[in-house]
């Protein structure tokens, strides 16, 4: 076994085959990644980021790492600093998120999106994503990285509001008996002291339906259209981002290592639910998301790797069994918008 046979060396060769040999000189290339937060440590290892930055520098490009303003502030905890990586970390929409471009969307309550200026005004973009589970969409990869990370905080809030339609509490029926809170495995349903009503924090909700089933008053109602709207909103946001960067080089890289059930935004890490798969790259966002999801197989599930309050439903994709949401919806919506093809062919790097 030699170092040239290891994953970082293969990643170096993958980059050599995917990155253009010419045309990047003096081009500002945004590397959009989720730098994580708090005590999370299963984000993308700095070594892979360094390899990507070196590959771009070898082509005389001017790469920079970018994420939301709140995330960049704590990036150094995971080794994401200019001294380590060799490229600066930039707030995607500026320190105060005042640098953005507004694009009309017109999908239900999502009237428009505010796209981060340091991303859409760059000369190109590498979407470097850590593949993992996600509470609202089942899976977080390239689509989620763009939709949640290339927009300002107010836009992220508006996209999340699309999924708030999933559960509804009939406050006239609700007796505030708290049985729902006692049976909610994630603490998503809670009593709000200010409004004196029961509320649901949809980001924590995994659609286990325990609250629906246990409520003696039948006051908790479920409309599964909400999570589909969230994923559709993400796809529409990706569409506007790619439109804003039309004609510029864009490459998608999904790092399918340390695949945890929860998003890196939770600020902590849990065990991987399947063995490491590898790293995928493509110029088609739909194809790479389809391939990434296909690679996460239920029969490869690592027993007892889930946090105690999660249980596998036994139905659908592994991430759907965990979160209750079909993770392929976002891929299907992106394909319908013409962002790429769900057809793909895998070619391994020697």
C-alpha cells in the first residue's frame, strides 16, 4: 500500500481530470462549502480542501472559501483558516450580509431570493459539499449547499417557512396536556410561553407522526405537502443561483465520508450511518445528487449508529427511513426545472 493509492491521492487525480487545464488564470473561484459549527467535527477534512485549493492555484486561479457570515466566524475550530488552507475565508454576503443580488422566484410564499454577492459575482464556483442527512429534506448535498448557503439569512428563513405547512395545530382543540411534547423524540413540538400555544419547530421535526398519533384531542394535523414545497423551494433557489452565474465554470464535488444522519448545522457530530463511500465530482448537479443518494444503501446501514431517539421505519431510502422525507424529491424538482439529468454513469478514479 502506497500513499498514491489512498483517497487524497485519488482526489488529486480526480481534480486533475475535472478542472479545466486553461482559462482559470486570475479568475476568482468561490469554493462554497458548509464550514460547520460549534462541536461538529465530521465536516470535510481540511486536507481535501487544501488539495482543491492547490489544484486551482496550479491553474493560476484565485480561490477563496465562502459560507454564511455566522458560520465563517467559527470556521477555525475545524481548521478552516487561511494559514492552513492557503486561501482566504470570505463572508458570502459580507460581514453584515448587505452584499446580495435579489432575484424573483414567485413560488408560493417565496417571492424572491437574496443571492450572496461574493458568490454570484465570482468568476466561477466549486460547490464542495459534505453528503449527510437533513431534517427537512432527508439529504443535504450540493442542492442544499447552494440553496441554504448561497443566500442570506432572511432567504433561508423564507425557504424554511415553506415546510412549516407540514404540521398544523388546531389551537381550538388543543388542551395543552403536553402529551405531544412527552412523545416527540426530537423536541420539535413545544409550549410557547409568549403566545400560550403549542408550536412546532419544523427543522427538528422528522415526521415520525408521534404527536399526531398520541394527541387525545386530535389537535395535531399533518399535511405532507410542506416538505415537498421546501425541497421545491431549494431547487428554485439553485435555479436562480445558476442563472446568475450563467457562462461561468461550475463544478460539483460531493464528499461522501462520515455520512451522519443530521446536518452539520446542528453543531455536533454523531456516528456515520453507513461506511465511507468516497468522493464524487460532476458538472451536472442533478446527476451527482442522484448518484450520491443511490450510493447510500439501506443494506449498508451500520447497526446502532443512530442517536437513541431515531428509529428506522423500514420504508424507502435509508434517509427517508430516518427522517420521514423522500430525499429524491429535491433531485426530481431540480430535474423538472432543467438543471440536469438524473441519468449518470460512474467512472472510478484509479
